[in-house]
C-alpha cells in the first residue's frame, strides 16, 4: 500500500482565488509528479521533480507552479484560479525498486484532488 | 517512448479470465512494458511490468511475444472490482515518465 497523500480531496472555489494543492509521501522517494486529468480523458503530466530544489514542466502546459523544498512534500499552486482549471489533479512519486528481479521506477499515485472553479 | 495501441473497451464475465491486448510494434530493445489500471477516477495503480520474459505476480500475468511487438495482460479470475481502465505503457526505465494513452475500459459483469 502506497503512502502518498493529497489534500484536499475536493475543492470548490471561486474565480481569481489562489489555491495550493498539497501532496506528501512518506516513502522517501526522490521523484515526484503532478498529472492533470479531465473526466473520462487521459492523464497528462504537468510537473515533475527529481529531488529537492528540482522542478520541471511536463508534457502538458499548465499555469500552475510547483515547489520542492522537502523530499516528502510537492505542493502545486494556482495563483489565480479560472474555470478552465477545473479538473482532477493527481500526484505520484517513485523510487528505484527491484520488482520481479528487474529494476523499476514504479509510480505510486495519491487519491487525487478534484478541483472545481466557479 | 514507443506508442501503444489498445482496444477502447472489453467485457468479461465474473470468474473468467480477462485478456487485455496491447500492440507496441515500435518498441526498442531497452524499453519495458508497464501496465497500470485506474478504478473510477482514483489514482492509477501499478499492476505489472516486463522486458522480455513473461511475468506473473499476485494481481496478473504479463505475456510478451517473442518479437516484443505486442503483449497481453491476463487477469486469471476477473471480479467485479477489476472493472477499470487499463493502461499499457512502454518506457525506457531511466526516464521514468509515464505517458498515458486512452487505455482499455474493462467491464466485468456478473
């Protein structure tokens, strides 16, 4: 069972508000990721980090920003929320493991934050 | 990373084996095949991965063809709780970024 947590699970907020989505993991993983997923659609990588003070943009452009000051914590911030930001945001982490005899960077996902901007 | 092709949806009777195919004809020699599933918009869950050999764990079996251009995920005794979207992903391990496609929506019926 993966130990990765996201808060809040659900958030309804008005346009223009600043929000921060929290993601924490207790597995000591160096790598962490944020994905965005609209209902019934594919997951898209929007941010990732390979360690403290390392952040990179993912394959899908996003107006959100991230920070990685501590290994276990990878928050995502929207400075001014808009209805177009309404989506589910999924956080994941990975670390080198040996599964079935071969090295693996299996990703563990949190439960997600479902964001609605009105 | 190589592109994968999966059927959009499949049905399976409870208790029967569910065989989910995946084509990855452009796979490279150092690319692994990973399977994840996503149950009703929860976070995706790792199932299994392999390089060349067939693999089995407590959740499923992975059969990779000899030319590695396709693979099949097998759930030996499907239950209603296995209803989910199943993603086949090919990646070079040291990049470790996952690129999700549309996956196969598996519906297990009583």
